[in-house]
């Protein structure tokens, strides 16, 4: 028998597949196409203290094997989420609900976390790696010192497991993971999008109004797997891997590299049931190779002889 349940950072997930923040909304849009109760969890759209309209359009563009986005954290605000969306998500027993939190100042981050800590969300994902906002985001997550300070600042306020979402737009992801761990993070998730740009050669203008955007999708998976491997070797806390996961085999790569769970993002835009397919793929792999749990795969990368 294969049991896909995974436990890490004080959380219990029915399987190691989580819908990635910013790609699954608050679950309502996908609920009509796929069973939300079949996936391990959802990291909801990034939440800020006050509503945000996001960046002006155009803010989405396709690239070879990927997507560039500069949505800019459009969201209704943390209080509206608690009032209008959280009751819906809590209607799915066993679904791990992770609140992704962003802000322009450390105080905004801390206030969002304070408000969410007294709600039935299961964990908080600290988004200090969004490349598509002019204030906050990478300003807190691109250096060890700034990352340590923001995590240490909000940690005493957080009553939930604290996951820190790391940026790939750095030279050494291991050092960033260590800084998050030292400041009190219960887990790290990575990678957020890679900063990229496309230009329309006919108009000679960027294809995105924000000029640059975050690159996601299968094109970034080798980078994401490498950084997951590096982060898992650098810290003792659990690692959640993401970046181009679209199949069970993709997810297994991240588990072998050291991840305890994976997040599925851009694939959801192509196939609304992508998360469920990844779950099935992990199950089939375990059954074929004689594993009874995904935990037996985590960190199982073998060296060349």
C-alpha cells in the first residue's frame, strides 16, 4: 500500500502536492474543474494588508516553454480574504490552506501575519521574493542580512508554521536558506520566478507594461531543481520545491533533490487538473518502485559511482 501523507514543519498533508500561490487564485476558479479535496494544499494568491490593483496591463506574456508575468500582487486584501474566501476553503476537510503574505514594509508584513494568526489557516508563506512590485518583495529577500531581519521581525507574531519563499535571483540560494532558518523559519519554499524580459521587435517596446516580469514554467525547472538541491543541503528545515512542475516525474525530481513537498504553478493555466495529475503520477512512481511513502524518496539522489 502507498500512503502519500507527508508531515513536515508541523503540517500534515494528505499528499505532497500544493497549488502554488498566484496560479490558483483562492481555489474557486479551479474547484469547478477539479476536486480541491484531492490535493495536499493550496498556497493562496499573495495577500497584502490593503487591497492592491496590481500592475497595469499588459502583464502576461508567453515565452518558449514558459510565461512572463508582472501581475503585481493584485488581491482584495487580507481582511477580505478572511471574510470571503477562507470559509470556502475550510469547506474542504484535509486541505492544507497556506496564506501567502506580502508587504511594502516590515510592519505591513507583521500586521498581516498578526491578523492571519488568529484564523484557521494552516501556515503562512512569507513572500519576500516577488520581482514584480516596486516596493517590498526582492528588497527584503535578495540579501542574507535583509532576509534575516524581516524573518526575525515577524517570527514572534506568527502563531502558525512559517514558510519563507525564496528568490532565485541571487548568487547563492544556500546562504539565503540558512539566513531564513537562523531567523526562525519552519520551512523554505523555492523558487519564485526568475526575472526576465521580452521585447516586441516591431514596436521596439517591452511586451509587458512593467518592462520586466517573472519567468515561470518548464523552462525554469532545471534551475529550480538545482536550487532545491542546494538549499536542502544547506539547511535542516524542510524544503518545498517548485518551478515548472507539470507531471509526477517532475515532482519526483524535486523530491530526490531534497524537497519534502512540491508546488504546481504554471501548469494549472494549461490544465486545470494538473495538480491532481501530479498526485497520481507520484502515486504511480511509488507503486512501481516499491516505495510506501514519498518520504522515502526525499533526498534520495544517488551520486555517480
